[in-house]
């Protein structure tokens, strides 16, 4: 009788997800909850901008309004990429219609030669679209974009030029973020049979491995090379706290970039570096308990410093991937770390309630704090990598 009473007393508890403390909520439920919010938010956003020709969601402006961008913004590919991921998981005609619509808006970027961000722009949009649909038109865009990106490769430096501004300061700047453009070159090699794209990606990854990392495996944001000798002449920051600090999103790009390069090439040196970057991140004494990093690991005003959800989302996605590729106990640690980050990002502090947050999915990211821009706001790329992390975990 006593057993029976206990059973009936507990039954309603099991019927309501709210009965779980956040920590005890099964991971599968966290993932489904995140995907549900993401789908609602992304569809509302897609409808809101449907008739605003050529626009993509970017962030929320200081005046509280939705800030949008056009195809030439470095993050134009993230919203279509988010829609492709959600469509892949839940193939409805509506998600496909919007994924195609916003992907088409990015297409003019394939001819840009004044930016290194073509991997972000084209691989997240057309790359995911091609992977899922095999639409031959998407393949053509990937190849054309790779030719445009290849114009920025310098054979003496053995790297792709990142930025064209600050020429008086930097001869040939390469930023750690540029590791994220290499997958486009690999996809283009496969799609076109032109192995030069893959060779450039490898050369860029090797040059960055040699020059961007400090003895503790944190990385500089910007390394500028002398184009005559091919050697670095400056190591600085642009979005971090100081030249010698570890800008959180930069560490995330490095982790993600070398994990992806190991997956694509099987080069053990890339796996080793990914492990070393991952160790720096996981063991950092100033990584908060919830594993959402401060915007810079050396931010001067911790614990008041702003957190960067975008860095956490990129790290989480990379850590899941690394755990899949690394069959040592370290791989298991990566998965634990990713799960902690995803759980934190899925808590009410970071995950928006459906219908709020101007239809962005996550809150509390930092774009460029020294530039006094995008501080403690939603960002389209935080959303993209959060969804990617959820799906990789799933
Ligand atoms: N690549 C731009 C950024 O991470 O802010």
C-alpha cells in the first residue's frame, strides 16, 4: 500500500518536465527543448524579414531594434545555415522554403575578393544546402566562392590574407578566425577536383599553427606577415582585451578550425593542436563554473566582465566533434565539457523564450567589446553554432 501511494504521489512529477532540476533534466530533453525554441524563433525571424529584400538578421541595436545586414556582412551565411540545420532535423516544406530563400540572398558573395570571410558566408549557407539537397547550382556557388577566396592566398606567406584595412600597420594580416574559411576550400576541392584548394587550406593551417600560438596554446588574434620574407612582423589583437590576452571567441575559432582540419585531412598534428587548445580552454582558471567564458580569458574586470555565449556555442560544437574524433580519455572530457556548455546555454539566462529576443535564439554574446559594438546582445552566429552543437550532441 505504501509503495502504491508513493507511486501515485510521484506520478505527476514525472509527467511534467518542470519537475526536473535543470541539472537532472535528461540531455535528450534539453536538446529537444533547444530545438523547439530554435525552430519557433527561426521561423518567426524568417517571416519577419521575408519581404525585406536581401536582409539577414544580425543582432539587436542599442536602441532595441532588430539590426539586419546584407550579403556582404561576414555573418550573412549563418541564418540560412541555421534554417538548413533545422530543416535537416525536421524536413518540413516551410523550413525548406525559407532555407532556400535566405541561401539565395547570399549568392552575390561568391564574387567577393575583398574579404576572407567567404567560408562563413558560403559554407554555412550553400555548403549545408548542398550537403543536404545536392542541388548542382549550390555546388557551382561553392566552387566560384573558392576561386574568389583563393585570390587572397599569398605563396610566400603560405596563407590567405584576412583583412585589407590598417595597411599602415599590417602588411599581410591573418586572423585566427580565418581557420573557419578552410572548409569551403576543402569542399570546393571535392566538388571541382581541383586539389589546389585543399593544398591552400593545408598550407594556411600549417602557417597559422606555426605562428599564432603561444607556449600555453592560447592564440593571438592577428598575426601580420612580411610579404617579402614570409615571416611575422606583428602579433596583436583587434577584438580582444590586449595583444597578449586570449580573446575567447578567437580560442573557439582555433579549436573548431583545427578539429575540422583533422577531420578533413587525418593529419595528426592538427589533432594534437586541437587537444592543446581544448586543454587551455577547459583548464583555464578563469573559466566560470557554468563553462560560458568571459569575452576574453584575461578580461580585467572579472567577475563583472561580460560573458560571450557565442564563444561557448562555437566551443561546444567543436568539443562534440573533437570527442567523436579523439578516442582517448581526453575525448570523453571534451564531451563532458560540451554537455555542460549546452546545458548552460539552454538555461533561461541564455536561451530566449519563444516570442521574445527579437526572434534570436540565444542572449548574452559579445561581438567587439574594444570597438564598443555588440556588447551583451544576441548574435546570429551564436544561434548557428548552438544549433550545430545541439544536433552534433544528438
Ligand atoms: N570573425 C569575426 C568575429 O569573430 O567577430
